[in-house]
C-alpha cells in the first residue's frame, strides 16, 4: 500500500498555541497605567507644594506700640490747626497808589500805628479848600450878625420897619447855617485824608504782606489790577487750636476739659490747654463737630496754621499715681467682618489672622485691649482676600 494513499496525520494539524501568543501584538495598557501614575503624581505635587511655590503678597506693616503719660490717659485724640481768633485783612478805605509801607512779615505793630499810606495830595488839597470855605462862611456870618444888630437898634428907634429887621435876621441865620455846612465839609475832608493812612486795628503781628509800594489799593479790590488788602494781621495772644471731633465721639468732650496740645512741628513739646468752646453745629458732609481748644500758655514757636494733635484727657493725673500705659495700633491695620475685629500678624514669611478687642478711638490710632503684644508686626490695609497662612513679602 502506497504511503501517499494513507490518511493524513491528524497530529500534524495541531495548533501551536504558544506560537500564536508570541506572534500576537502586545497590549498597550501599561502605557495608560503609566500616564495615570504621572498625572496622579503631578496632582499630589501641586496640592502639596502650591503653598511653598505660591507668589508672596507685597504688604506694608506697622508695629503695636506701648504709649504712656497723657497719651495713654486720653479719652480721645483729635487733629486740627492753630488759628488766631483775632485776625484781619487790613485794607484801605480809600483808593490810591501805595506810597508808604512800614512793616514786613513778622513785624509787630501797636493798635493805631500807621502801617501804610496811599497817595493823598489831592485829598489834602480838598481839605485846604474846605477850610477856606469855612473861613469865608465865618466872615459872612460876622457881617450878617452886625447888620442884624444894627437893624434891631434902628427898629427900636423907629427908623426902620419890622420887614427890614426880619430880612436881616434871615441873612444872619443863613450865614450861620453856611458855617455849619462848611465845618461839616472840613470834617469830611479830614476823614478822607485819614482814610489814606492804613492803621493797625489791634496789637498784633504781620503775617503776610499783600501789596507793595507803587501798587494801587482799593476797598474790596474793585478791579483786577488793584489790591484789596495791604497786610494780614493777627493777634498772637489769641491763638487757639480748632479740631474736628467726630459726632460719635463728641460725648467724650466737655467745655473746660483739660487737654494736651502737641504740634506736629515739635512733637516733643507738649502745651497744656482746655476746651474753650464746642461750636453748637455739626458739619454734615464730614459728620464732625468743631471744638476750640485754648492754650494755657504758649511760646513763639506756636504759629498760625500749624497742624496739631489734641489729647482730651480723662482725668487729672497726680504725680503720685502710676503713669498709665496703653497698647495702640494704626486704625488702617484693623479690619472687621460680621461684627468682629481682627488683624493679620506677620509671623516669619506668613500671616496669621488674630482677633482683637478694641478700646478708645485715638484719632489715627486705636487702643488694643486684648489679642496683641507690643512690638507685633501687623499688616497695614490688608487685602480683602488675605487669609491666615498666606505668604507675604514686606515692602518699605
């Protein structure tokens, strides 16, 4: 039997499964798994490192301060300016060219002293004319009086009629009226001459010089080329401080209350004073009440228009009492939310939100009763989105 006619070997037709597996393309699931691992690592890294790599907020800081003495004993602190209660823009009543100016800024003058003079040659000539007219009227009155007496004597002897006597009397009385009119004209001319002399209305110091020799001065500066006043005069003994106190704090101020005045120009010098007057009206636009504080004594360093700080004292402090102290902070560092007050304290390169208890309003500062210590660095005007733990960079 021929082998070619035999049945095929079925064993030779067996599928090689190992070979099929090795020839099949490999799966890419491991690539997807690798991407998942990478993205997960990036996400965890972002959330873990975002605080350390986040940009810092640039902020300015202030420090909590401990104050003592009268500042700590103040019920309220307000700012204002030194003003002179007796102050005048000294001007001429007449119009003319300035020919004399005897004082400059800083000079002291006495009441009635001539400060300046305007040209008055024409007014003096008018005065001489008025006086001459007065003399003429007096001569006419003398002649009319003699005629009247003569007519009266003749009437007594029957030489003249009563009509002639009455006519003489009329001329005499008319002459007397002319004398009085001439005297009034002389007085007017004298006043006009006096108006050319500009005198000090009170004892004071010249603050500013508003005109120079050769310029035209006129009452109320009637033209653009004329000056309304020659000098500005102030009585330096009438200096006071005018301070605006907020309506919400005016109840802390009373007439006669003791105060301490500190000039910004001389912060180390303290002037004693008292509340002289509380103006009985409020400023609607600023919600403040004007308060006038008088000096007990002041020196030549106190000048009008200087800015000043006024400490309205709680009580008089005796020398035996312990000096009061208080913690204060700039108002701009305090923020509030839902009725609570808090600040952001700088700790290293981050900030922490600290709740604080506020006390007295001390003008630009506020008293801190609880929550902070002297020397703490606090963020000034913190941004609305600032949070505790945020990184900051302090700028000057």
